[in-house]
C-alpha cells in the first residue's frame, strides 16, 4: 500500500518533517490525523509516506505560482517522495494559470502525475502534455456525499433499488470507463464515504486511490468566508478579489432542521467547500473496503483541505 501526504501550499512543507506536529495542526486536525494513524496501522501496519500530493482540488484562487510548485517538487525529491500535482475545477483564467505548470511538469525526466477535477484540464493534458500521467480526481468520480442521508442507504429498511443506485459511483457505467481509457486515465480516486460502496467490475485495470480523514460534501465557486465582509447583494459572486481567508478560518456547520435525525458526523466548511470529518468507525470500514476493492494508494491530509 502506498501512502500519499497531502500538502496544499508551500506554507505546509514543514509537515514533511513531522505530519503530526501539533504546532501546525488545530485540535480537530490533530484528532483526525491521530485516528487515521491508528486505523492505518491496524489495517496495514506502519506505513511511511512515499508520495506528496501538492496543490488545491477546489479553488482556482489557490493555484500556486510555478515557483512554489518547483519548490514543492524539489522538497519531495529531497525526501525521496514521488510527486503528484493536484488541480481544481477551473474557468478559462484558471486554465491559463495551470498551463505553465503543466508545461514544466511535462518536461521532467520522471513522468509526474496530475490529479484532474476538471474535464477541460484532463483533455488539455491528454492532447498537449504526453509526459504527464492523468489521475481522475475524487470530484469527477460522482457518488452520494450528503451526510444527512448517506447513512440511510445502509439500513435494512432502505429500498433495494435505491441501494443499488446510491451505493455505486460513476465507474459503474461501462461507457464512462471507455471514456477514461480514451482520455488516457490510469488511476481513479475515491472520496471518503459514509454509505457502503459496492465493488465495481468496471474499475478492473485501473489503479485506485482512497482519500481518508475528510470527505467532500459539496463544493462550488462561491466562497462563504471570502464574502463575509461584503453587503448581501455582493455576496457569493463568482469573480472575487480573493484574500485567502480560507487559510485562516474554518466554520463548523450545524443542522438546525434535523428532519432525518442528527448528523452522524461532524461537518465543516473551509473556503468554498463543505467537508465531513470521518469517525474512527468510518475510517476502519473504509480501510477494510480498500482491501476488498484492491485500492493501492491512501491519501491523507494533516490539514483540512482548502
């Protein structure tokens, strides 16, 4: 099993020295990474990170300049880690930020991976950058993510037809796998999940990764924390003057209308994305599922992704 360490920007590179350093982690982050370490150790024994995931999955305003990518790449090489660059969903401006980085990665002697969460970026890599390996990000592998309802699909009283639909992902459709093959995708990534996800025969032949710790509930271009200071009519605009407030603040979300009961997990919002924190039980179940599914890479982020 390969373990990848998620680093979202160059200010987090010190975590390469000690991913459990309490000086860099909030109490919630420390709790999550400690539970993850114990769960992974029980499932696979001690595993040291052998790969760095660098970059943001969620926001074009978090795309690091090329010099920062070079710095992260060099830090990974110094530690003997393989390098994967992570990209978000982007409009045209975001694509133009990514093209110089992709060009530089394409020129590396050792082929680099790039995680794509945007079909346009995937197409651009497949047609322009032949030395870059495409990894299908978790945002493009669609699945039920809402923690208010996901756990209900594992109950005995749930309709079997609903279970058969909602306990699967995009990979259950044969034409989706054929599309990925044409695009040159070698690896697909799964998010942390609450409901069980059935084993897919359509994934055969593809490498697969699993994110642990924080599962994505929803994401979008509007940013809560980035517009707190704005008047109501200017909030949640797609084009903003970003001040990177997301690196400083995280909001815990409460369900004030628990029609379906209390949430089984803690939910939070950081920047433009809502997450849920995996419980110890969900981590253990996810790792057992990873063994059954033939998952060969785990991705952990000491910091809440942003």
